[in-house]
């Protein structure tokens, strides 16, 4: 087969596959995709925030003063 015939055959097969696949057939499909992508986006945002928090705590931990205990000691728990 020459280049032009191969290109036409590929184009025909590609258009056949695209015509069979029909996305977003109803409003429910659109809503479910939107909810799915919002969920994935929120999960990625939370992961990024956790990573930022971990990196900042590791780097800046020695600069922050340590907190001291507040309250009274419960002597009843001691043996």
C-alpha cells in the first residue's frame, strides 16, 4: 500500500471509531462527569496541601518555639 492509501484507511477507521463513541448523551452524564472531576480536583488539592504542610514543618520546625504543657498533672494515673 502506498502512503496515501494507508492514510485514507486510517482516517476511515478513526472516523468510524469516533462515530461509535458518543459522550455526554444526557444531562446526567454531564453532571456525573462534573462531580467526578470536582472530586478528583479536591483530592489532588488536599494532597498538595498535605505535602506543602509536611515540607514546611520539616524545614521550619527548629525555628518555631516549642509549646510547654498547660494544665495540671493528674496524679491519679500514676501507680
